[in-house]
C-alpha cells in the first residue's frame, strides 16, 4: 500500500511514518511531499492513502487535494490540522475527505485511520461486485465523481438540447442562490447529479463563458453593489459574497476590476 504524507514540517512526516511502522512494519511504501505543489506532482504515483496538512506554503492542503484528485481519484485523503474547530468542513465534504486528524497526531489516531481505510476498501469491493453482477461491467468506485462519470457514459441523456439548456439554467440559478457560500464546480455538479468535467464543458459550450469565471463575475458584481451602497467593511463584504479570506477577495477583485475594493468604494463615493 502506498501512503503519501504531505506536511511542511519534516518531523511530522517522519513521526507519521514511525507510527505506521510501529503498527505494521514493512507493510507500506512511503511518498513524502513538503508543500501543496509537490503533493500535486507526487499524486501521479496514485497513493492509496494520503495525510495532508491544511496550512502549508505556496498552496493550502484543500486546494492541493482538489487538484491532486484529478491525478489520483483512487486516493483516500486525510487532513492534518492544528485547529480544534474545523473551519474547512464544507469544502472537505465536497472533496470527499475521508476524515481529519487534530495535531499532534498519536499512534491511536493512525491506527483508527488504517482501520477505516480497510473498512472503506471492503465496502468498495462489495459495491463493485454488485455493479458487476447487474451490468457485467467493471466500475471504479473510489469516489462518487468517478462512479457518476462511468454511469453517465452509459446513458445518452446529455445529447438532448433541452437537457443541456436546462442544466445551464439550473446552474445559473444555483450560483445566484448560493454565491454567499464557497461554491465550486464540484458542488454545483453534485447538486445536479452530473460530473464536474461534463458540467464545465457543457456550460462553456452553451454560454461561451467558463463556469468558474461566471461564478467569480457574479460574486464581484454583488460585491460592487455592497461597496457602493453599504457601510460594511471589506472583510464583511468578502464573507457576504463567499470569500473567507479578505486578502484573497481583494486579489480577485483587483484582477476583475482593476482596482482594490477600497479604491472602488472611494470612486463611487465621489459621485
């Protein structure tokens, strides 16, 4: 079994390896990464299990996992966090994170993780066996997205113009209703029962605009309205339009409008 450990602190990586060896010596192949960018690169080795720190330089763990899943959909992801209050639950659920461990991690925590992995593998095998019996096809059941992709490929519902137009309409309605949240393509696709890749491709084909850009533009338009008409702080407005980091919000706003939120507000107050 391949196990990937991503943390910017070498002692934490070595500590997890030591605990795994204590539980079952020589049973695992270890892959180490010290930041999110390196995690994405090494995900190509398709590890069975990955322990990933949330707070890392260059790219946080959740963002790195979202990109790494494209290279390794079979991996079971476990987050390492120093926060007793888990502030990233919504995005973790969307990414199908198996669980999270509170630092400092103990051998009991690692033991529970490996037992959980064993249970998940058993469940996967049961699902695969059932699907094989009713379809005579082999399925990858490592994630709901991969399973949905395979099922979708067995249908032709996406060929209907009415269906495609309906999906775009529902997507726009979803974004307008949930822009205050940290929404992404995956969460929208899940709500519609289709795969993220299919949704992205269909939305661009039908509208000429990338769905990611559509979401950003709508959020920025809502932020402009609040900056011009309310006395809310930039931080409060960032939260109001679904950005949990005011710094990131300001960066996105500047890229989209050519001015910072404060500069935009000042320009409107002069009229």
